[in-house]
C-alpha cells in the first residue's frame, strides 16, 4: 500500500529540510523494541543499556504499532529548521487534550489488544494526564538516551541536509526524492510513499512539505502527519553505517607520518561533513586541538568549510579525499 501527498505549485515553493531531536528520541525508543532495526546501532545500545533499563517505556511502545499509526502529537514536524528539544517538548505539553485523545485512539485501534488493555483505557480516559505523562517520559528518554550523543547525531543529520540541498540544486526535486529513499516516487504532482501498512492520501493545499532525515527511522520511510500538523516525510539519513565507528584506528601510517597523527585522524574522520565538536567527541581529542588541525588542513587545501545553522561544517576537498584514501 502507499501514502500519497498531492502538490500544487505553491507547495513546491514551501518544501524545506528540518531536524527534530524530538522525533529522533521517539524513533530511538521504537528501535529499542525492534531487534531488526538495531544492527547499525549496537555501540549506542551497549552505551545506553543501563540507562534504558531504568526507563518504563511501555506507555510509548503501546502507541507504536508495527507499520501503523504512531501519534502525531508527540513527535510533530518542527516549525523551524533547527528546533531545540526544549521547544519541541513544550509544544507537546501544550497540545489540546481532545486532539491527543483522537490521536491516541487512532494508534490503539491498530491493535485491539492494546485498545482494550488497562493502560490503553487509562490513556483514553484522561488524555490531559496522558499528554503530561507521555511528555515526561519522552523528556527522560531524551536526557538519558539521546542528549549525550546528540552532537554526533546532529552532525550526521546536518551533513545529510547539506548534501541533499546541493543535490536539489543539481538534479531538481523529482530526482532528489528517489535519492532520499527508494520508497519515494513522483508522478503527476503527487509524491507517493510506498510500502505503508494502509492506503491514504492528503492534499497539501499550500502548506508545503517538511523533509526530515533520521538516524533511527531506518529502514523505513515515514510519510504523513494529519492536520493540524505540517505534512512531512522522514527518511533514513546518509552515513548511518559509520555513525558509531571510531575512525582513528584506521588512519594510514604513511599519512600520519606526513601530516602528523592528529591531523591525519581528523582528515580521515571526515567521511561526512562535520564540525569541531563532533570530531573532538569521535576522536577523543580536545576541541581546541581539533579546531587547530582543521584550520591547518583547510589552509593546505585539504578541507573546505561552510556555515550551517549554529556551526561550521568541514569536508574534504578532492585532494583531501585522495590523501585519505591512501593505504
């Protein structure tokens, strides 16, 4: 089955990319309950094992049916491109309880055993309390499971947006969609998200579309969000296969002798554009040392830099790519 989003000319002018730490949090909670999605994230799972054991995630898992409706209100697309978690969770806490009740009911209806359970009945009986408790649980999950790793996750997501923004300029919207995910296709002003559990469609009516990369959504591509939420498509971010790797151990010895160990490790770590903070965390180096290495490598023509949001992202030039590829 498929989900279809119908565009007019004004919608095409209102398509944009965004990042959502709140969506990443709820998607990470979903991964914890689904072994098939955990392969790329085993180092992260090992690092958060004790913290996750202290969280009672049952109420969230109850509202996350496989392939079915997950409530829109607790991970809506952000209004801006770089919303903070605190801004997003505040919006969740302010949601209309009746709207939340309808959203919860739509999710529970996917599984009668969930709807008829004591926990399901409690969520429906007092939606205002349900909103508070679900928001509290999402915030605890963020603080314990995602926030310590957010610099690394954010750098990967920002690098994805930077890459696909360039691809949009180079190949256009229709071709870009196929590059974001094989489950996306475009025909007759309609975007189709294939492989969904149910058939559905939405006329965008000038609201445009939010495109959001996600680390934890793989292998799915999620499309939808009903009124009053902004229409959105969430797709797997590029580079998640190397997200949790520590690249320093694979730095070629010849390159280390040429540039120095620290600079060679920084150069080899830039398989995807990244900023000084995430590189320092990834390599176990002081941020000041990483910034100095980046400046030297950039001055030598091995890196370029550009500002994205609040930080500067660095990536290898063709010469830098060639050097890093040497054995």
